């Protein structure tokens, strides 16, 4: 079985979110900050492998781009 390639970076997602979070977001069709902004923090936290630290890092990246999470 071939090793799974390291998929970071995924789109414009920050590397700091970690390999697992990046992989799981990508598996869920979220491969850019624009797509992250289409989800609430609750939706993102429901994805296995995406925890509070990754969501906080994504929040900072969204703010830097003038974006925000979807309202709950």
C-alpha cells in the first residue's frame, strides 16, 4: 500500500491547521478559505479531525481576508 501523500497546503488554507484537519476538510470539499466561510464553526467542528485549534487558526485567516464563518 502506497503512503498517503502529504496534502498540505490545501488551496489557501493555512498550514498551521495541521495535516489531519487539512485532509479532512479536503475530503469534505473544503479546500479554500472561501469554502470555509460557507460553514459555521459548529459545522466545521463536526468534521472528524477538525478541532478548536484548527477552527481558531481558520478564523484568523478568514479575518485577514475580510471573511467570516457562516452565522449559526
